[in-house]
C-alpha cells in the first residue's frame, strides 16, 4: 500500500500547524493531571507535617506549663521560707499570672486584624466611587 499523495490544494504549513496543535491538545490532559497529582501529593505531605507540628506544639505546651508551675511553686516556696506571709505569696503569684495572661490576650487581639486580609481586599475590589454609573430611565418600567 502506498502512502496517499499530498493534495495540491492544501498548504503544507497549515497542515503541519494543525498537526502540532492537535498533538499539543492531546498532551494537555496529561500535563494537567500531572500537575494535579503533584499538588495532591504535596498537599498530603503538608497535611501530615501540619499534624506533626500540632502534636509537637501540644507537647511543648504541656511541658512549658509544668515548667511554669514548677517555677511558680519554687519561687512561692522560697518566699515562704524567707518569711513572707502566705497570703502575699499567693497574691503575688496570681497577679503575675494574670498580668501575663492579659498581655497574651491583648497581643492575640492585636493580631486578629491581620486575619481580615485587608491589603488583598483593597487591591482586588473596586471602590464604589469608581464604578460606572448606570443610566436610570424613569419613563420606562422594566418589562417581564
């Protein structure tokens, strides 16, 4: 069987361009699926890493809390042995802990303003003053 003779009415450049376009379009789903698979694998790995980070942070929190309690207890015991009244020691420990908790809460509340993504919203939204005015014709009622 012999190959078909080229048609003299078709342009060889157009035919090769169409073949290249067809080859590109046939490769496109594979390229997209490869990217999606890579994204899924990376997302899975990131999720596992985040879970490990949360567990380690909770461990650090528990260990930090016990260390803080030991420090407060040791300082309170030392103050009691130094002759300070127990009521003053308890009040001092409560005041120091309350002041630190207050500072942490104020800092956390100050950080909440960063959760609103204000710079992104400012860049992605169009102010109402810059929107084009829609012509309103009061003579015509909307037809349904």
